[in-house]
C-alpha cells in the first residue's frame, strides 16, 4: 500500500523522552525510531518532510523540505539528554505540525507521523487529533517498543526509580497509540 504519494507533505513527530531510551528493542527505542525515520526519508519518493522532536516541549528540527540531507543530518543528534523536563506531550507536537502544514500551499496531502512508545498521559491529545481530522490532515502512528517493556535508564546510569525507589518500567502502549 502506497501511503505517501509524490507531492505529499509529511511532518514526523519524534518522541525523545527518557522512556525512548529503553532497550526492549535493539539497540534502544530511540535509536530504532531514528533508523525508521531515516529509512522513510531515504525512499526518495517526492514527499516533503518536516521533523519535530518532542518530550514535554515540541521543537521544530527541520521545516517541511524536500532536502532530505538536512533531515538525515539532524537525526543522529536527537537524544533524550537534550530534554530538561521529562515526560511526553504529543499534543504540543501535533499543534506545531499543524502550524507547519498550514504554511504549505498547492496540491498534495498533508500527513503527520507520530513515532513514540505511547508512554504518556496527555489530556489535550484527543482535542488535537480532532483538529487534525477537521483540517483533513492524516495521522499515522509508528509504535516503538514491546509490551513487556524494560527499565527506564536514569540520567546518571542505572535504572530510573520512582519516589519509593522502585525502578520505572516503560511498556509500549499500543492501545493508546
């Protein structure tokens, strides 16, 4: 099935929260996610791509462009240690994607690809997805991780622990995604 036709605009939302450092897929969720995005941009099928990295805050890494080299060069630098406040708010990333897509003129479909493990609770997510639907923007989701999950690595090595000292385990939330 050909999902993205030539002339399409695609904004990739890449989750770079700490839960994406879990190693339940090899080598980590984030490394696998970066590879999946790179494979997508390497297809060279006439799709213009923008990239937004998000955790609690969404940042535009590259605007929508047909320069796939700029997207490829940006991918290796995206890591969870760029984020001070941990957590995931995909609703803010979707809002930024809508803003980027609104700047594109001409024919072509408008698409958003959310790449995440679904390890988040975002009260504004349903409203943002509704906005996508209202603006005829297609939402695609790529879940990264396993249902068994794994311990979330801490910022100084070792597993991240909750307030009671129990290691935090992150699992792919396929139902939410």
